[in-house]
C-alpha cells in the first residue's frame, strides 16, 4: 500500500470511529450512567443588593411670611444651620411706624374709656338727686303742698337721669370693649408681622441654595433658600417582589459608596413602598444612613444584607428541569428515573429550597437531566 492509500485508510477509520461514538451517546438515553446527589437539608443564605442614589433625609424651601427689603442675611450656601437659627431678617421701619400709630390709637381709646367712666359717675349722681327730688315731691303732693304739675316735672327729670345713666354705661362698654379690642388687635397684628421679619431655619441642616442677596426685595411667593438635612441621608432604590417578601423595616444593612474605601456604613431600612413602581413588579425601598461628613447627596451607593430562608430540603440547581409550566427533578430509584414536580422557594448559586416534591435523602440526577424522561432506565 502506497503512502497516499495509507492516508485515505486512516481517514476512513477515523470517520467510522466518530460515527460509532455518536451512536453510543444516543444509546445513553436508557441504561446510561448519570451523576446523582442526595437531597440535603439546610437553609438558603443569599445576599440582597439595593442600588440607588443618596438623597437628603429632608429638604425644605424657606419662604418669607413678610415681603420687604432683606436687611440681614447671615448664612450662605454650604453653611450648617440648626433648627430655629436666624437665616434672614427683613427691614421693618414701616411696621415700626405703624406700631407707633396703633399704640397711639390704644391710648386714645383708653382715654375715651376713662372719660366714659367719669360720665357714668356723673350720671349716677344726677340720677340719685332726681330720685330724691321725686320722692320728696311725691310726699308733699299727698299733703297737697305741691301741685300735679310739679310732680310731673320731677318724674320727667328722673326719667331723663335714668336715660343719661344708661347712655353713659353703653358708651363705656363700647369704648372699653369693641373699640379697645380692635385697637389692641391691630397692635398684635403688627407685632406678628414684625416677628415674621425674623426668618429662622425650620430644620437642622445645610444651606444648599440661596435665591436672595442682601439688600434685595423678597416676596412671600418666592423661597429665600433651600435647607437640606444632609447628616441623615436616604438611599432610594427598588426591590423585586421576591426579595421584598424577606425583608422588613428596621432591618440593618451595610451601605457602600462607589469609589470610597473603607468598611462602609451601617444603614437601616426606613420605608418599604406599599405600591409597586410603574414598570415591573419592583417596589421602592428607602434606607436611612447616618453621615459622618464624607457622604454627599447625589452619590451612588449600594446596600446589601444577607437573608436566610427557613430550613428545608435543598435540591442542586443542576437537578432541576423546566417542563412547560412545571418544574421537575428526577429521583433515581432502582435504576429508573422518577419524575417529581417541585415547588421551589429561595435559591443561591448552587441550590434551591424545596417547598414540596422532594424529601431529605432523595437521590436526584444532576447530569443529563435534559434528556431524562419519567421511567427511563439509568445505569448505576
């Protein structure tokens, strides 16, 4: 046999070997050896990660209640302020002038009230004299010393004295009551407006924006500045429905910031949104983080926590097969594959928690699962 013939013969033998090898692989559907693993019992421990952006715990726009010229502006962007601290003061010269007028009005009303009180005293004296005169004339009339005309005149004077007293009392009540009340209310209103000229921070935080300069006019419709609580930050993220079911508020998490070295920060799940986001079954989650001064609002961060499932049978992921809507595994018994429908819970990188369908100790196929069928004979 020449060299070329030997070459063709070798190629033919190799081709026949490949065909025979393919036939052997196919025949492995029955009687072939499969790797198996016993179903163990334990818990699925996995890590849940929430990514998002750090935002201030609270942000407020500071509006003036009073329009006017900004007289003092002791804070600027980046300044740290405490709740109740003065952040701006508005000029109140016009209000001070109005207060002077209002104080004068109160003084005038009080003078009127004092005069009305004197008028009451005078009317009371006149009434007493009229009553005495009427009683004396009435006694003399019985003795026929005075005439009916004199009696009538004394009665008329008595009635006039009573009316004068009533008028004086009503005048005093009006002046000391509603008139004085209105004047005092005007003073109180001006005092409130003057107090509104001092604008204080409603929260403890940092000035992040200032929209006014010293000497400019401010209006109650426009915010003077924005103050944010940056010592307490919130990480806003989303979680899938599956992950949401295994966490709860006040769970502790570990927060790390992109590009920042160190052990990270301890956070707490502050709020779990009751309604899913607009797209997909993802729910909003907020995590509270205490700032040590290095964190800035707007930084991207990641929160992670480990969660553990309940204890139960654990099936290798390699043993799981999807048949339409059913999830199955094959238990190897007496050299045959027995199909079991599964209900699964949590998963990690290697195993899934079995809710139903398998028990601890069951021997499941972990190789060639895609080719297995219920009742297929397998080698040992």
